[in-house]
C-alpha cells in the first residue's frame, strides 16, 4: 500500500514566481484534466489528464521549498490551478495539509465543479479559494461550459458555510457573460457569500487561440473582440453597488 506521501496527480506545468493567482509571490501548480469545455478557455492544453506528468506530493513539496524564502517574504505561497484541480481531491488534500504543516499558504483556483464529499477532503486545508464563476444562468452556463451549473453553485455555498476566504473571478465575454442583468445577478449572489475579499472582472482575450489551433480544437469565438473599458467599468460599478471590493 502506498503512503500518503506517494499520492500523485498529473502535473501539466509549474510557475515558480506567479503574481496574479493569489497574494504575494506564488508557486503555481497546474494540474491536467478538466470536465468543462469553456468556449473562451485559454488553457485548452490542460483538458486531457494524460498530458500531465504523474508527480507525487513529496516531489511537489520539495520543489516548493526551493523557493519558499520568496513566498515567505512576500506573503505568498502555493496556488493549485488547472485544468480543474478538484478532479484530484485526494492529492489536493494531502498536498495542502502538508503545506500548512510547513507554514505555506494554500490557495485553490477552481470553477467549483466538484462534489461536496470531495470538497470535504481538501477545503479544511485551504486558506483561500479563487472561485471562477462562469455564469449564474443555468442555460447560459451550459452553453459556455458544456456542463450544468448546480455543482459550482453548491460548491460556492459550501465554501461560504465553511467561512473560507474567497476571491471571485468572472470573465467578461461579449455577448455571452457581459449583459448588465447577468452581472447584476452575479453580484447580488456574491454579496450573500461570506468572506469574499474581492471580485475581479477579467476581460475576454484571444491568447489561447494558438493552443486551440495546435490541438485541432475549434475556436467558436475566433472573431470576438475584448470587452470595452466602459463595459469593465460598468461591471465594477455594479459590484461596488453591492458592497463588493474590486
């Protein structure tokens, strides 16, 4: 029988000096595999779990420790992203538990597409959740992701129940997620959650187009432009109206 230290997951890539996925300087671990097929995904090369290198918790911890001084000085730590990292719940639980034991801040970047029984494994060891809400409307959520919204909404409610610090991220995709009424619904819902420290509106971009082309994946939004500065400002104003920090 393998020890907990031998739990492995498919690692797509790492970034040792990340600065946008959580506070401070961070070690970003990208796990392979994702059940969502977001129309605007810029990491389509992480969808297939077979592209990742099987890596144990012990190996990841050893790599993080090489840069720990940078993380400690900046108030940073570890962020696990993907793909959808919650596919690897047992790995996450062991990794986060051991990181907390080493004094390393833990952050999960997720769509929330996860069953509660799996979430119960790793959330007790999660210091911060970066929750990427795709859409509040069930039909539109399925249209842009290929999956139902109920798991993600249930996950957000569970995070709230557990009083875990949360940053909300929402991609503004012209014609898909940027309608004023949709942003209103989003902000009204987020305002009911506990410990939401900020909400960030990310502008749609075409930076993932080359990956899709290389993989032979269709890009249905190939002709779509980024949202206007005015639309981003409108979304931020709506968020502030609901008392949310941006």
